[in-house]
């Protein structure tokens, strides 16, 4: 569904009426209402305070939702502003926080935003149009509808927790606004229709009343169904035309009809069975089978359960006749000609839909249940007044819905058929839209949009289909759970080992206090100021760069949770964890909004998001690990990453991590390096004291190491690389060696010097010398021949042929039988495979050149020791 | 290192004298050999402990098994896995992914294979859906979701580990090692390679994430252990069905191993290589001569087999050449001697050959130029000569520069054995000057 956004539709905004009041201090005028006239539409939209509106945002499909509090402009009249109360869409709540909700959010659900720091002044130019917002009790299930135009509020969101929202906050504001909030339905192109209808009004009147008599119940249901199956119009073409033309709204007549017809419930169903049996097999009706899985499920329900929805439907229809409630639209109609149209449209569409509904209901009895389920939304559309009574009604409905879910599992076979039909239906829908363009009401147009979308909603069903290889759309990435629980560490050494594993998250990060503080204050200040910035962090591997940033984020998150700083959104990407630098966009977008897109599209969306002056509610903190991997020839990925934070409205903080200190100078072109800025930090390799402290803090009083042993490890590692990972790995290995060597009871059970030495030897000693010692006689001879030949030539390279001559001579010297060339080549290849020798490709045979990969001294040492 | 049981199954009993008996040789990896006991047992225990902790305690680990070809790296891993999977706790939990650097030549294929073997949810049947990027994201997400206590540990075995280090950016290795160093799904990454310098291939950040555990599997045994291995591998087990035959056979093996000439032949093999694969090749050649009529291995068999194994492949090829081709080879050898290994072309070789003919003055070897050309091309096809790298294909064939791929010793050896080699040709070859 596309909203009208400015690039496509030109809008004009102006105040209606005189200013209500003047604020001397701020020199602003308050206004009572705003008029938005859209190009191509004769009738303007009117926005008044207390009304819910959509505000242009980053995402075209999901504009921001807000409630107008106040409208004001400055003296010159150039600036037109609105003070709003924000509502948060599901997509705007951080994914991590959605868990707090404890249930699946409804796509149309919004939350009353009560958090702090939010720019509540917006330019009126960013207002798109009004929207309907309904308050639901927290216990009430959501009405089941594809309607994109109604939002539901149950809870409030203060960026930390969800709370039950007071209905007064939403609803009381909503009621008085209802006349204008219904406007959106009429906005796009109802005018023509109403003109039509006015002329043929009387002619079709009697016909329509007749229809109404027949098509009795629950207009909501029928409307819904019709919207799903617009092609229905072609079946019952003439009737529909006549009814569409019937523009007379007589709610009292309606009332009467409903009243009279509601008690004999099954009556209309049996009535219509005959004509539709024919239609049942017709290709056109297939479109309606979209709802099949649920209807089949219903068929299997016991009759008692079938009755329940029927009952509730009946209740509903009686309830709908509540005179006091029905009155309201009527009175409004008298006052406002524009609203007349809406009201007319409402009533007009209902009979049409009734026909469709009865068609369906005769196809399958179970359709009744479906319709009753769908009815709720449409009721909401039709008469907001019913809202309060909706609660009880839906409670009743819940169990049967459960049944539905349960049953739908069995319908896997039908799923495929359904999927196939979906596409067919889409085509039909398109066709239908083309031919029946005249009858298209704005609402039905929206419905068809949502209809084409529906196949995506049940990918799970497709996935469990047996046999058919289909792309699994929403496969959840997961590793199966283990059947047996993990065993807990049994002794001190095992406990120490678990603590020393690099993956175990320490309570605190010792030795990086200064860096922690710097990063913390940098990010914190940016979050508090609501600005953006970049930081470059460098350091050799294993110096705690990523760990420190994560720790900072944990602390900031905690601070945000206890309300010390505004909330923020933390995203992490890693250059090594993507296949291509441009995938960075995809991952960022997915983390931000959950959307999936191609790299180009994602880049465009992100660009729009960060460059648009739309009010942003949260700072985003982006961690880019292994930055050097994001290098491309044009460097546009890096350019964008560093350019966004400089945008005024982006509120983006970018922390980048790489290994080399001079990366910006080495690989970045000037405009990228300049945007990265000079906020840099370098993590020095750990000193031996720091390494020791790290181990101690990890062990946390588990006494497993001797003091000296620890010191040896940390000194050794500090001298070699200062890599904390190495240090921990060596300690872990040492505990293993200790465990195996505690055969003699005299040992203390602690990891001592000898164990650490052994571990160090294992990890750091080169295997070349042992490998030469373990090589076979001929291999050793060959190495000697290589050295001899090198000495003879004075070069560090020789061909195999040359070496082989030396080898033969050495063999004779050693009293061994000389080997053949093939054998010699095999020996040479074996040494080459171990990389003791470096060889040319073996296809060169005796001509291949040979080099040593070890120093000559090492070879001689290894051979002499023999 | 495996112990080989060569099992003989005589389909018909010897009493019936049926000729259609066949010998079946079963290679079965059984218990650990006594050779290299200390090193191997230590390595075995280390690896077993490591994998057991991964499987049972959900500890992430990474280890490399390094050793020359034929040292028993894969066998070690298989044995450890077999032992490990006998434990019920490990068997129920451990997921295994086996990759080979020669098969999964890039990360895209490797990722698909991992996903397929793990049977994640984007696998339907045998197909993995999604692009490379999606697959990577999916796998990482899957691994990230798991944690130490609840998800099944995954064992990644990367055969020919060094080849994975050549993949672009070493993405796969980085991610595997990164998972092994973070609180995600427990994984055990076991790399198997024969390159001693494998750690130098890893990028700095990949190397840092690797735990630096290396198990070096080097064959550090002496000849007596080698001989012992030969004996045990040829012996029949005690539970062999035909007891009498097994006893006869084992005693014959015993005498065989004590034979001086056999010992010498084995010593030669041992000197050449400690690789068990080549030993198995030798023993297999001996065993294939065993039949119903000759139910034991004689020392001569082993010597024959040894000769077969050690003979020179190129020299053997020379035996099949015509006299003309042989003459050309000899001419090339002389050219090589004169010009110290500089490349030659057909014309030079032909001239050298003509000089020889003039001296002899009998027209026995007087060949037309095209015939010589054909012979020359045949030599090239046999890869006894090969064109010099970088010589353009445009040059005429007569003038294309070539190199001889044979050593002098090979030529001389071939001439010695060449059937009915003319004496003058032999003399020409032996003579110092062309």
C-alpha cells in the first residue's frame, strides 16, 4: 500500500480560520484547524487538534503515527508547526525490547510513546493525512483485519517497558475527532462516485432495500469478503452496479432490517445455496479460496463449536442496532456534506458485500466463522461506537480461533493448493481492478493491495509442506537443542578452565579502564546531545577492543534502563562476517528495521533514513568491526558510514575497529579519512602485569595456578604478542597438562611451572626441527644434499637434477644403495608437502627448482643431534 | 596408525582342491599399533579429551593435527571419534561437519556444505537455498543463537586445512574460530594438514582466534618397530576361523621376517620413507601372489614386489621407445653435456644424430626428416621432453626450444636394459663426446 507522499502528490497546507490565541512570549499563533488540499482532489483534508495523523518518516510504508496536540504558526505565517504526541509502531521498537511484550505484536499495533527526549514539534508539511487510532483493552485480542488504515493502541512504551495505556489518553481524544478521522477513507477519489450515485439515487433505491432484506446479517462480514474478492463484482455484475449506485443512506431502514433479520440465523444461508452451487466450480470464485485452510479447519470442528461464532455474529448484529450508537453518524451527516459521502459509502458497500458473503457462506458453511472473525474489523470501520462492546464479543471468539490454529496444522495438503491459487487470484484481482475501475472505492483499493500481500503471511505453512522443494522464506536459523544437559565442571581445574575460556564473559574488564572511560564518555555525550560522531579504535588482535566496546554498550544500556541517559539502539556489524562490503548496508538495515533488501536498495533506504530531517526518536550506535574489510575501490561503503553521522538529523554514532593504527592514512582517500575525523584511540598490547591481572580476575579466587606459573605465562605472552587470547589459551592448556600429570599423589594439584612450560613449548616451539629429526634416512640425506648443492653453487636455489647428483654421492658416502630418480622425486615431494622445502610445480619433474624453507643452521642442527 | 589385518578367506576348503579360491584382503583399522606408542597415545588422549569436553561440557575448542602424509592423522581422528561416539552422552549430542579443502574450494561451496550437513532450516532435501551472503548470515545467526548449555555442540573437521586458508579473506576460518572463542553454540574445529607452516598462512586476526593447539604427528620410530609392524600386520588374528591355517601362516610370516634379504629390502623401504601407505602398497603386492597352490609369502615375492615399487618410472618408459627415439634421446643427452643444460630444438638434435650417422657410415638409421619429426613429437607427448616455458607457439616446430626431462642415470639405466640394443648406439651413448 502506498501512501501519498510529496514527491508524487503536491499538497498545500494552510490554516483554517483565524488564530485562536496569540502567545506573546513565543510570538506564535495557535490555530484551530489545518487544511491540507491535495492536488487532484477537490475536497481538502482538515486536521484539528486531538486528531491522529500520519507523519512522513523514513519508511514510506510505515509513516510515523502521532496525535495532534496543538497547531501553531509564527507571526509571518511562514512556519507552520504542530505539537504532537508520538505513537510508536512495532517496527520502531528495538527488536530486543519487543521481547518484553511477551507476545507477538500485531502489525497494526502502535504504542503510546511516553519516553523522554523526543522532538514533539513537527512541521505541518510533514503531515500526510489523518489516521484512525483505536484503543483496545489489554485483554482484548486484536481484530483480525488486513486494513492498514486503523491502528490499535493497547500499551504505552517509554523506551523501557510496556505499560497499559489509559484509554482516556487515546480514546477520549479520538471520539470527538471521529468525523474528521474518517476522512481518509474519502480522501482519494470518492467524489466521482458520489456524483454518480446522486443521479440514480431513487431508481435503485427499492432494489437495494430488497437486497438488504435478503442479505441480512452483519454487513461487516460481507464487506470484508467482498474486499478480498473484488472479482465477485463480475459475477453479479448488474446487481452490484445497481447497488453501488444506490447512494441513499437510511440507517434507520438498515436498522430495521438488521433487527428483523438477525434472529433467524441459518435462514439466509439455506436460501442461497442453490444459485451458488454453480458458481462453486467456476474459475472466478477460486479467488475466494484464499481463506481455505481456515475454512477447512472449521469444517472439522464439532457442530457445537460452529454455533459459537454464529451466535456471536448474531449478537453483534443486534448490538450494532443500538440506536444511540447509530445515531451519531447520522447527525453528523446532516451537518457536514463531506461526511455524507463517507456515511453513504459505508452503507452502500454493505449490501454489495452481503451478496458476496452469502455466496461464500453457501459454498461452505464454515465460512460463517471466518466471516464472523473478520467482521470485527469492519465493524470498527463502520461504526466506531461499537468499540466498547467489542471486548466481550472477542473474548468469546478466542477459543474458536485457537481451534483454528490447531486445525490448520492438518491442512498442509491444502496449503499447496492454496499457494498455487494465490498467484492465480492475484492475477484475477488485477484484472478485476482493471475492469471495475469505476466501482472502485478507495477502501477496496487498499484491500486489494493488502490482498496481494497476504500470501507472504503464511510462509510457515509452505515450509512444512512435505516433498515440495520450495524456498523456505522464514526459516529460523538455529542449531538443534542437545538432548542431554551439559555436565558442570567437577573439580577446581575444570572450573578454572571454564573461567579461562575466552568466551566466558568476565565481570569486569581489567586493565582497560582508561579506554573504557574514553569510549563511554564519547558515546554517552553523543547520546545525550542527540548528535552523531565517529570514532576509530585500533590495536593488534586480542587486546580487548571489541570486548571493551561491548562492555561500554552494556553499561550504557544499563544506564538507559535506569533512566540516566536516553535510550539508544545498538547495532553491530563485522567486516569479516559478510561476503561483500556492500552487505554492510543490508545488515545495518536488517538490524535497524528488520527489513530485508538488496544492497543497493538498503543503501538507498538508509541514506533516506539518515539524511531526512524527520524527527528521530533514538540515537543509533553502530559498531563496525574489522573496518579494513569494508574497503572497496570507490570506498563508498566507508564514505557512507562516516558521512551519515555528520548529518544533522541522523543521530548516529559510529565506532570502528581495525587492527592497524594508520589505516585511515593508508587505505582511505581523503574525503573518507576526513569524515572519519580525528577521534582515535589505540589499544596497546597488554603488558605482563596486565595479563597477570586479567588471568587473576578471570579466575576470581579459584586457586588453580601457582604464582610463578602465572607470571611465566604472562611474561612470555607479553614478550611475544601481548595477545590476551593467547594467554588464556596457554593457561587452559596448562590445566589440562596438569590434570593428566597428577598421577603422583605428592603433587599439589596446582598448575605449576613445569606444566606451563610444557604448554608453552607445545604452542610456540616450531615443529621443523622435530620434523627433520623424524624424517626418514633418504629425506634427511636429501636435505643434506640440498645444503651441499647450495654451498657449491653459492645460491639459495638449485634444480632437483643438481641436488640429485649430490644426493647420489652422499648415498655412496653413507654406504647406501643409490635411489632411482622416481624415488628421489618422491622424497623431494614429501619434503615439499611438509613445507620443509619449497618446490616448483611437480610437473616440471627433474627440472623443478628447490629451496629450503628452514634455515640451513636449523637443518644442520637437527641432523647433527641425531 | 592402523593395524592391518589381512584376512584370508578361502571360499572353498583346501581339502576339496577347488581352484576358484580367492583371496580377500581386508584392511581394517583396529587398535593402535605399538609403533610410536608414546607420541601417538599422547596425541590420541589429548584429542579425545578435547572432543569429549566439547561434546559433553559444551566447551568450544580448536585444534590442528599436523604431520607428514601417511603419518595417520585422519586415522587418529577417526579412532578418536569412534571411541568418543561409543559414549552415549557424546553420541546423542555431537553434530559433525566434515569438509575437505580439495572439495570445498571456496567459502561459498563450503558454507552450502556446512548448512547441508547441519541440516538447518533453509535446507530442503539436498538443496540449500539463498545466496552466499544469506547463507553466511543464516549460519552465523544459527550459531549465535545457540549457547553453551542448550545447543548441540558441532564438530567441524577440516581436511586439508591449509587449502581453506587460501579462501578469500579467510572468512570461513575467521568465523569458525570466532564462534569457538565466543559464547555461542559450542564448536570444536579440528583442522588436518600436512603443512608444518600452516599457522603462518593464517591472517593475524584469524590466528589470534585460533587456540594454537597443535598436535604434531611425526613418525619417530626406528627400524625394529617398523619390522614389528610388518609382522603384526601380516599375521592373522587368533580368532581366525581356520586355526590350523592361521598357525601355518603366522609361522611362515615369522620366518619371512627373519630372512636377511627381506630385512634388507624392508630396510631400504624404511630408509626411503616411513609412510605406512607405501609399506601397505609393498605388502599388498606380495599378498596378491598368494594363492591356494602357494599359501605363503616367500622372500622372493617380497623382493620382486620391492623391485617393482622402487623401479624408475621414466627409465621404464624408455624401454618402450624405438631405436630412432632412443637415438634422439642420446643426442639430446650429448647436447645437454656440451651446452650445460641449455635448451635445444629439433634441428640441433637432428644434426647431432646426423654426426653420429656419418661416423658410422652405414645407412641403417638413415631416416627422413618427417620421420624424425614424428619421433620427436612422440617424445614430447610422452613428456620426456617439454617445451621451454614462455617459448611462443608461433615458432616452427623444428626450432621450438625444448628441455630434456630425464637424468643421465635414467638414460644409462634404460640403455642397459633395452632389449637388443645395437652396440654402436650403446657406445655412442657412453662416449664422452658426441
